[in-house]
C-alpha cells in the first residue's frame, strides 16, 4: 500500500504537549486511523466485552505505524 492511498492529509500530532516524531525516520506528519486489536480471547469470548480500540498514526515519511490505546 502506498501512502498516497491513505486519502487523508498528513498532519502534525501533539501528545501530552509534545510534538510526535516518527520512531523510524523522525518525520512529524501522520495519517490518522482507528483500528481494533484482535486477540485469541476476543474470538473465543464476547467480542463486545473485550473490544479494544487503538489509534493508529501512520508516518507520512516512511509508513511506520505508531499504535496508541484509546481510553
């Protein structure tokens, strides 16, 4: 998947008052995505009870995905 297929504008992200930099290439612009974390427990038990959402920030420079738990 190319980064141009994300169809969103990459923007700077601030977390706890600090600008996020990519851990791989130090770029400062990211595409935002939400996702779900699938685990063995989720598939064997009630999925709604164990559903975990994450915020994915995809680096505009190299495509590295930074994952954050959504509270």
